[in-house]
C-alpha cells in the first residue's frame, strides 16, 4: 500500500452516487494516509445507490463545491452513478473545478458515468479515456478517444469503466500521488 501521508484528496458528489465509487476510493485512500474530503452540490448528506436504483446509505459531505479550493488539494476524484454524474455535469462550479485540476496537472480520477462532467467541461477533446460504455458516443462526439480498458492513464487524467475496475482505478490514483 502506498503511503499517502500529507496528501489531500477531494471527491465531488451529488445525490444518487454509486456507493462503491465513493466509498472505496474514500476508504482506501484514507487507509493509505491521505486526508479525503467529500464535497457536495449541497451541504448535508448525499444518498448513495447501487446500480442507480438500490439505495445504500447517506454519506455526510465535508462541504459544498463552493468550499473546495483546488490549490489545497493534491488530487480530485469524480465518481459515477448515472444520476450523480448527470447532476454534476450541469453544475457550473463542478465544471470549473475539473478544469482547474486538469490545468494544474494534479491527478484527476474519473470513473463510470463521471466522464460526462469532462465532456460538459470541454476536457474530453484530444484525451484518451474510458467510461461506462454508454458514454462512448458522447466522448467521441466531444473529440475524445474512448477505449474499453480497465483503467486508462492519459497524463494527469485517470479513468475507469465501472465499480469492477475500482482496484485498478484506486491503484492508478495512488501511484499518481506517490
């Protein structure tokens, strides 16, 4: 396990986030020593789900998207879940955050339906990435090179397809932070 002591990772979320795609990176990065903070579209808590329809748990957020200072983090995680990703992709502040992280060169780890936010923020063009397969056309239309692989690292962008890819996704993020 990587030693991530002294590293700060932010995760941005909205309601109906895929449970494993929030909980697994949060818990594994924390166990490796990173400080992990969850930022929501709204204050309070978010509902997690499994497979978009099966409610799992409420997770308290540490702040709102407006509270997130990109200068104070070492990496950003954007989990999926169809509803979560669809809500995040239209949030102006979420788009600003991913653009700032992309431009800073810090690791930007995005999984499942999360790449919708990359498309909306204009960050897919010229990038090689993966996602949940149903986003392939959106990514191609936005100028990205979509591939069907467990994890894709293109510069500071790390992407994966689904919860089954979480071990490779988290490892790629840990590697990027060490």
